């Protein structure tokens, strides 16, 4: 039971953040108003996505060093869940942007960068489906995964900051950082940890299923 503590913690933090995300007090800010609550969902999903991408990257490197197909499975499943989290974060961002910017998909550097970044990671799975030989698939996928990570991070987190952008945290547009209200902080920070833990939990479940299928097909 002790080894499952982080799963219960993740589920508890997620439930807590959802309940207080909708019912907790939030500061009144011009334009944002009640849509500010979206910060409890949109941003933590992206933190979860990044944590999963880092995990996928680590296992890709471990596969290249060891050749153990188990690490290729780990890398692919972490990448799969990270893309799902990225899509969920993108969709919640679209919903939030429609209320605050008046447009679902404005032609904004950050939005365009995210779209390109998710397409880069989606191509990872197309590549994996192109090979039957598991060792060749594993090697090429691991190399591409490293490339995808190295492309995604500067594309999404660095380049948009060098130009004007509607998105908070880019082009001189302040984000919710040190100025975040304490009532929001006590919900936001647990939400970040909760989404990271839940993402890891989902990934481990997918890994177990994949390993079982591999043994059945041997």
C-alpha cells in the first residue's frame, strides 16, 4: 500500500483543485473576471505535459545507451500521455482565449508555436508506426524524440518571448507569477503537482498494458 501513496496524493490534489478551482475565491481582474479560474486547469496541464516530455526524453536516452526495448516502451507511453495533456491544455487555452481575446485561435506567435510543437510530437507516432522491426523503430524513435524535445522547448517557451504576444508571459505581457493572489496560489500549486502525478500514473498504466501485450504476443 505504501508504494501507492503518490497515486492517492495525485488524485486527492486533483479533486481538491477542481473543487476549489470552481468554488474558491478569486480576485476580480479586468477582462478576465471569472475566466481567471481557467488558470487552475490550463497551466497545470502544461506543467504535467512538460514533466512527461522530460520523462520520455530520459527513457529515450536510456534506450539508446542500453538497447533495452523496455525503455522504448516507457518513452513512447510517456510521450503519448504528454501529447494528450498538450491537446487538453491547448483546448482549454482556446476556450479561455475566446472569452478574453474574442477569438478561439488568434494568429499569435505563442499559439502558432504550440500548434507546430504538437505537430512535431505527433509525427513521432507516425514514425513509430512506419517500422515493424522493434530495434530499428526504437533507435529512430529515440533519436527523433530527442530532436522533438530539443525543438519543442525553445519553440514554445523561448521564441514567443522575443516578440509581441497576447499570451501572458510573452512579449512583455506579464504572467501570473509573483503577483498571483494567495487564495489562487494555494489552489494553483497543488493543481500543478496533482496533474504531474496523475500524468505519471496514467503513463505507468499504459506501460503495464503495453508490456503485458508484448508478453502475450511473444
